[in-house]
């Protein structure tokens, strides 16, 4: 019985960690938002965006490939950090770089 409890405990812990690896936790001040990752990694699992726009610009945030591919631009528009027009302009720059 003790062995079964240990196995269940470790299996649960591994499942939780595996689930966490599949999401970005983006903090806007104290408010967390969740984005699904494109692949399971530890990179940028927790990312903080300060309320003051001068500390991290939208371009600086979109420079991070993992976050941009996960759709952080849509989240920035949703949070009122940038406009839809600005989002399209910035994402076009990255599309041109890919060619």
C-alpha cells in the first residue's frame, strides 16, 4: 500500500510538471495569462511584462521567437498594450525576415 501511494504521488508530480511545460505563464503586473506553447520546453515558461511600457517594448517582447509563435501578439492586443494595426505591422517584419 505504501509503495502504491509513492507511485501515485510521483506519477501525479510528473504529470503536473509535464503539464506546466506545455504553457507560458505571462504576468501583466500581478495578473497571469496563459498561452499554450508550440513545443514542450522550459524556455519562457514564466514571463513578466511590466505595466510600464518603457521597461519592455512590444518589439522587444515579440523578438522572442517562442512567445511570438505562441501568439503573444494577440495577448498584447487583448490587454490593450498595442493596437491591431501595430500588431500586424510588427508581425510583418518578422515574416519578411523569415524569407
